[in-house]
């Protein structure tokens, strides 16, 4: 097929398609999938005769800057399959002079700021979960799991193939997705969507129309992919990923000697069926995982850090999305990690297994079991543990879900310190016999013999995405702790239209509810909130794309409804056609302290327990056009803070030399002024990051973080060579310094190689 010759015909067909169908709606169109009757070479050229025989999808509609206009640059696609893979061919026409916007050659690129085309597959035919495969004009790949609501988790990594061909006024791509790569039901209808992010034109378009205000990646906005024959099982599907790692490091603060280590282990993936997968790991190593991005902590409670380890990411929503953000029954970072930021340390995991996937069209199951070894290097108490999670989920109506969850931890070692169970029951804190606090706070310190949490979640999601909600009830079980107040429960509802949305939520956590393998930074309270937003879309403007106000109200009380905290925020947002963004806002806060607290974050004199404080502040944020090679973002917050004042300034600078080189500088300054005799503080957080992508397979990243609050300067350099699909060589160097005198805290170097072996 000659793409060039058919350009004008393609445009005419696209306009005819649009005029006859108005807009491609989920229930109005479909794609009839046919088997390939010849071999296809994956080279991006689409020159095999089969591509001329297949039906063409087209008529792409804008989702940005409008949602009711035919795309200026048309896109067409064809889909076929062989006995081993689905193959998608896509033609992206380009009638605007200039280079494509492609900021990097790094895999898992930033979708929003790169020209790319994206394929979305719902192989379960539930319009809820799926897979996405995305390619830039430079053939840089990004894949991810699509979850309820259209959230894409790009930490998922698997084997697939693509090639790009560039011609005059177009670029084309062929994508081959092996059946062994995805999980699917053996049903004759899947769902399918194609998105094109045309940053060069400042246009996002979709095959299936998606209203503004909604994510076009939501599988609700997909159409049937009808097979000519029911897809068969992929057959034997076993993958082993062994690794070898060598490391050397020294803890200078403890005047230790250099410790060297050689390690080996493996991950394995076994397809129990085409929709159900068993993941195994033995002596896993996560030394190549990027370090946490540090934060300035002026809060009273634990800060949430995201999971980055590959083993825990597939089907993460099934395990990790129970409850609400402040009451998760399972938080995978409780397994095998102690501390965060510069104090983060891996606790050895002996082995683990995870079974997850679909059974039939309505059921999902998940089961996880992991065993950690005793952490002999820690000054804290971290005995060997066994962790278990089990989830059973049932789809109800069209897209809603009812799930049951169980999370367990069993102590496999002997506690070296006796604890005061009465204090644990009354305060939620562990103390030794001398009254010293042994609170976990983002660690694996745990002294009880066991801890269990079980409960139910109901997630509401309507077909048109207007209504979204969640109701949950969880309970914990511990030894020697009263059975009273050991629950967590909550309800949330949101109604959304393109122009407006509102939400209401309430959450109640019992005083003795103890989810040790979860994330509950503040037990014994009731949280409640309300939010509303309105959008004005400008149809004939040359500057603004949309603007509007947002109101957020929140509060925290004891479970006896005694007032603790309140906050109110009103802001006005401006989204510009050139992708720049402006936000101005006003906040009011009230806090009744339940324990003493130093607002300066500098270990100074603390405000007394049971004192009350209220203050007002304003804020401003602006970000320039993110399509440019120089991007600036700046934010200011100023006003009261507890019994004093706080000035906060954030500055972000990005310099791109696409697609090879990028420098980011993110910085934050906090000035806290408190009346005598309390401490003032000037806190700096500076984090330059250099990213070099030498090719689609060679990456070098250097990340430096200066944190004056923690008196630490950290550095991490990571080299990665992807020498084969999902097979890598890593070289990682890390060190940390005390900022006063820049004395070395610790340093380490790691060499690791892993190889994807299909059996």
C-alpha cells in the first residue's frame, strides 16, 4: 500500500465518516477484526497487501482543545491478528511544518508532552480494566495497565514490538502485541480505543469521542472489537527472569568497613489461564529502583511514598486500592522497605508468590504471600515476617464492583523487646517497659505475634461516568487489644459532567483500628469533606481553553464529634490553549493539637497539646507552555501558620535538548517565623536531575537532592542498557553526605543484570 498516494483519499474518507456518523460514539461503531492471511514484517511501512484488505478506522474527534470537532490532522488504523499476536497499523497524517515534539528517547515517556499514538485494549469486555501500548514518532515505547477511571499505571513492563516509518506529511507505526503479553477472556468481543496526542498541532484526538473533563483513556470510551473467531488460549506461557547482582558499600557514620555482596535470584510468570497469572519471586532484588523524591515535612503525620517495585505493580488496583487514601488496608511498601528518602533501606525478602487475574467475565481474584528475613543490619526491631493478602472481586451491574479483602502479618521471629499492650490499646503506639515509643511510622518495626485486617468494599461506577462512589468497612484483629473501636469505614460519592462536578465524603477510623500492613496515618478520627468545581469552556477564544472556580471544605473530629481540624480552600484555575496553566487560591485552616508539635520542623520548642490555632493564607501557581524546550513553573504560598507565619516558594525549571538531553531543577524554600521562644526555620529542598537518553535502549540518569531539614545531600546515578526486550543491565551509584561539613554518610555501587527468558 502506498500511504502517500492515498493521502487525499484518506482525508476524504475521514470527512465522509465524520459527516455520516457525526461523532464516533461507543455504541455507534465497532471494528471487525480479521485474521491475517500472510506474514507481516514489523517495519512500520504498512506495505503488505493485507493492509489494503482490512477495514479502516478513522474519523478521529478532538478531545483537546474541544471535544466536538474533527481532528485537523487525520489518523487511521487497521487491526489484524495471527496465531501469536494482535497487530495494529496506524497512519498519523501531519500537515504542519516543523519537527515532531519528542522530548526523550527514554522508555515510559511522559504521555502528555510527547507526540504519540496510543492503543487501548479491554480484553475482558468489562469496560473497566485493560492495557495500553503507546509509541512516539521516534519509536519510543510506553506500556501500562488501564484501571477503573482511565488511570494508566506505566510501571508495568512487558514484551511487545513496534517500528515507525516516517514519510512526507505522515508517520506510520506497526505494533505487535503477543497474546502471551496480555491477559484476556476467551470471548468474541473485546473493546478498543486509539488516541493520538499531536502536541505539534496542540491537539489530542480519539477514535471514540470523549467529553472534556473526562479521561479519554477511560475504557468506557471504547468501541467493540469483534473477532471473526473466538480468540484461543496463548498456550504454554511461562517466563523466567533471573538476575545476578554484585554490590559494595560502606556506612561511614558507623565507621564500618566496606561490605561487598554477590546475589542471585529470579522472578517467574506462569499463565494459569489466558486471564489468570501466577507471579513468583525468589530472593528479589530492587537495587535498580529509583530513589524516593524527598519532601519538606511540616506535617504532623506520616507521608505517603509511592510503590516503585515491579513485582508489586501488576494488578496493583486489586490489592492496593481498598478503602480511602487515609485508610488503606494494604500498602505494599510495608513489605521489604524500612524508612524513606536518604534513610530508606531494603529489608531482605526471601520469597513471594502472587496469583491475580480474571475468572470468567465477572470475577477477579488476587492472592499474595511473601516472607521477609530478619533485618540484622537495623538498630530497630525487625524480625522475620510472613505477609498475606487475599482479594475476591465481583463486577456488579455494568461497571461497579464488590470486593472482599483479607490482609495478614505473622511474626516468624522472637521479639527482643517486651511491649506495653495497654499503651498500644489506649494510644495506638507501641512502648517498651521504660515508656520509650516504638511507633512504626513507615518502617517494618512490629512486635506483636500477628495482625489481621478484613473487610468489604463497594465501588460504584456508571456507564456514562457521571457517578463514581465507594463504600467500605474494615476491621483489624490483634492480640491483647480490646475489640472495641477496631474498625475503619467510609463513604464517597462524586457526580461529574464536563462543566461541573461535586463530591462528598466521610470516613471514620476507630481508636484501636490497626492495619500494620496498610496506610493509616491518623487513627481514632472522623474525616469529612465536600468539593465542587465549575468549568467555563471557551469555544471561540484564542487564549483560554477553559477556566473556573473550585471549592474544597474539609474537617477532622474525634469519633465523639469533638472538633479537631478544619480547612477551606477556594481557587480559580485558568487552562490556556498553549498548555500553560495559572491558579490562584485562598485557604483557611484550623487545628486543635492532640499532641505537642513543632511547626518549624526543626526539633525546636513544641506547641502544647490541646492548644488551638487558626490562620489564613493565599497561593499562586503558574506553569509555562510545556511543549517548549524551556519550561518554568513557580508557586508561592504566604500567610499564617499555627502561631506564626510561613512563606513557601517553589520553582521548577526544565531545559530540554530533545530527544537526547534534559535537565530538571526542582526547588522549594520554606521560611517559618514563630514568636519567641519558639524556633524559626529556613528550609531548603533542591533537586537537580539530569536525564541522558543515548538511544531507545541506553539511559543515564543523575539525581541530586539537597534537604536542609534532614541535613542531607544525596546523589544517585543510574545507567541502564536494555539489550533485549525486558532484559537490562544496570549500574547504580549512590551516596549521601551530612550537609554540615559535607562528611560522607554512606555510599554504595551496584551492578545488576536480568534476562527475560520465555520457556
